């Protein structure tokens, strides 16, 4: 998957307002899923259809460090709603996990920020194994590094919430986990205009009104590519990641 399909960026400093889980406010739930259905056609990085991909991931896992919300399209003044920095938590999106459940101040939120590992972990289905064996094998966990040194990570670095560059590590064949910030907003131009890199910004299908619920998805169905030069079994296509 090309760097242009999976990266992000911003140039002004955010001010932070912490919001502890369970604080006074309205109940809300943020779920995880591997299904983009109902996303109003919005997705990131998006299906390009350029590769002859066959098969789908199973047990698709992300590692979450923190979750923020902002009422602003440019994602300024983010509110920390879940802090897992001291003990990052792995979520299997195929199990539709709850990423957050608690009380948040009522309002309309136009941006969600995921602080997470840039390495996705997954196994692949029988269709992928049948098409791409021996590069894709049954019941084998693979890793895909979305921000790395061999796909633009050195020349177009992700930014943290102080807009400092994040240093990329790893390659497609040798993934290394970096902590990155994925930005989901109703107005990508506002976020990139503020300073986030265009590849770091994904779509929020609509403003998130609290009380309420929403779902973060990573949908790479029918997006597996196997290649023997070198041997790899990777997430190459699909609907991508987004919030619905």
C-alpha cells in the first residue's frame, strides 16, 4: 500500500483539555469494526482497484494508546476521552469491540483523533490462502506497517499533536511499531490547512453528536495481495479506514 494512501499532518499548537472517563456529561459509545457498511461512501485511504487483490483479513487488530474528540473541524482544542498510554490496549476489530464507553460533555464533535500503533496485525481467510500460497498461510499472523521508511515516511512524516515530526521506522517486510495520530474529521481541508498532512487525515462521515454512538472501522475486505519478491502477504486494498 503506498504512503499516499495511508499517511497524515498540522502546523499550529493544540491546547488540551483533559476529560476523564466517567466524568459528568452524556453517555456515549465508540465501537470498532472491520465493516465499512453505512459509511456513506466515505473511507480512507480508499479503494483504488489498482491491484488484483484476492481474500480478506480476519482477526484484524489495532493497538490504541489514546482517543480524543474535538468540536472543531480543524481538530483544535482536542478533549482526551480515553488514556491508555500507560497500558496500550489491543482491539480485534472483527469482534466489534467497544473502544470507549462513558460520559462526555454533550455537544457536536467534528473530529476524532486516534493515537495508536502504526502496525496492523491480521490473519487472512481461506480465499487469500488459496490464491497466494505459500506467501499467505492459514492461521498465520501478519503485520502491516502503514508509516515506514520505504513508503515516504522519511520525506512526509506524520505529526504529533504539537506538530513535531514523528520519525518513521521499519519497512514493508520488517515492520516496526511507531505511535502515530490518525485524524478523522468532517472537513479534511480544515485539518490539512491547520497543518496535518493530507495523508494523515481521514473522513468523518458526519458530525458526532453526544449523547450518541459511532464506529471506527478498518475495512480491507477483498484487499489481500501475496507476492514472492520478497515473500509477503499484505493489506493492499479495500475500503480503508474511517468513522461511520
